[in-house]
C-alpha cells in the first residue's frame, strides 16, 4: 500500500478511531492522568477535545453541516443560561470552571452526534466491553489486594473505601469513587443485558451471560446504593421495551434474571468470607449484615451526609424563593455553605443533581436539563420500534435504559459534566436525530 492510499484510509476511518478510543478510555479516571493548572487531564478528555477539533475542521471544510434540531437548541440555551448566571456567583473561579467543563462535554456530545454512524456500533460495543473487562479484573484484584493488606497507593484506593470501614473493600477500580464506578459499569451491563435477552441478535449468548454476571458483580461490590438501584431500573426498562418490541427471548430473559441474582449472591459470599473486623461505623455488624444495612437503610448510616445536605438545600430554597429564579450561581453550593472557604482542601457537594440544579441554576436550569434528557430518551425509545438495524435498535434501547439509570444515580451525586454520560448522549443524538452521510474527501 502506498502512502497516498494509506492516507485515504486513515482519513476515512479517523472518526471511527476517535470514537472507539474515547469509549475505551472512559473508565480510566486515574490512569493515565496528570494535573495541569489544578485541572486533572485524562486520556478521555484529550480524545474528547480531538473529536471537537475534528468536527470543527469538517464544518469549516463543509464536509458536514449542523442540523439545528430541538436538542441542540436546548443545549445552546443551557450554555447561554449558565454563562448569564456567572455574575451572581460568590466564587468566580468555581463558576467559570463549571461553565467551562459543562460547555466542553456538551460540545463533545454534539460533535459525536455529528460524526457518528450506525456502522460504528459493533466496534463501540467491543471497545466498551474490553475496557469494562479490564476495569472489572482490576476491581477484583483491588478487593483482594486490600484484604491482604497491600498499601493503598499500590491498589489506588482512598482510605475511606478500604476494609477499615465495613470490614470489606468497596472497589473503585480505575475510577475515583464507588458511585462513579457503578455509574460507568451500568453502561456495559445495560448493553450486555440488552444483547443477551434479544432473540434476534447474533451474539455468543454464553459470553454475554458471563459479561452480565461479571459486570453486575462489580456494581454490587462497589456498594453504591445509587448505582445498584439505578442498574436494576435500567434492566427493568430494557426488559419492558424489548418485550413490547416483540424482540425478547423468554428463555434468555430468565437466564439474565438468574445471573443478576447469582452475582448478588456471589457478592454476599465474598464480603462474608473475605472480611476483616470493621470500624465503629457498622456498629459491630460484618459481612452481609453490614452490606445490607448500608444499602437498605441509609438513614442509619453514619457515612451518609447526603440527607443533611439535601435538607439544608431545601431550606435555603424555602427561605429564599428568589433562588428558584436565578439560583446562587453555577457550581456555587460548596462556596455558599462554607462562606467561600474550602474544608480540608475540598468544597462540600450537595450530592443530588436535581436539587443542585434548582439551587444553583434556578428552575430554568433544571427545566432545560430535564427537557433535554426526557426528549432524548423518548425519541430514542420511539425510534427503536421503527429501526430495522438490530444493533442500532439495541443501542437505542440499552443506552436509553442507561440514561434512566443515571437519573436514579444522580439522586446521590451532583456532577453534571460526567464524560461517560455525555459520550452516551452523543451516540443517542447521532442515532436518533442525525443521519450521517458518507464523507467524500478531497485528496
């Protein structure tokens, strides 16, 4: 192959390559990464920026054009709104940071939607599954490494998530916290579950069964309430939509449900057998007893600060109704409740996205995010019934289920600009709203 032919092939595949690299890199929050001006630069951030630059290049050269659909207009309105709210903030640096990060992930999602084609689906599934398998394997290694007293720095665990708290490890793998791990793992679980129960798709169901078992096990081992409940909601949604689309295999559905139950049993066996003495946080409870106490009854959990934070946010809104109009500014909850002073180098988080949006951005900000998300889920689910390409149908259903899962999970954290969520939104917008034409390159 001569250089000119090679250059043509690279140009023709560069969009696909960038998207595959992005989805492969999404769960690697801490490895590889580096700090630049107090901002953590991750591989996924760099690839996301390259995708944005790539789309700008294509638009300038008129190889693609933007169809200003309803979703794009809502996102544009949201960006304008948060920029307008900067002056009401008490900490401009944090406000600018919030606006910059939010704008970045929104532009990345729009860029993905403009270059995505359904022909990329199979490769994206492969990238997601491979990276999720790596994450899962390291998570299991992390659990047993902590059990056998390897140093935290070696296994990448925060002291809060080691066996010192519950007597067993809450795995985080390559992500920062258990809730982020569970939030991400809902994506490969939703895809593998959807592929498994669909009677028409030609995938090795034995391998898919193993993936469902492993991915759900990792979610259970994260001990993230929001992530566990969210994942269950996702599989319920996927099951219902697949049933009404007359694509469900009753036999495989029974298998999938059995696998979810089995993975939960495995998680309880693991935390019971491989268990050390816990701290006072569990009030003497160990293993399954400590696990279920944390998952089922958060009100009695001394580690749970979300209830107090939610109560304070609600009181602030009740006492200051004007906050429902303009809010207190983008990302300003932490500075607001601490008189603009960090606590131990960190800002407190409200850990509830709907409340955070209401308090910080007012009802307009909340409405824009809610309308956009519900619109994407509705259009994707509707398109799935008409879509003839089986893998695209799977994507529309499973990724919609994943977004619904995030809606549940977002009751326990409040970071809007999560890369893996906006990357999924990019694919859904690409499949449900845009029809990418084949590019013809002038070389």
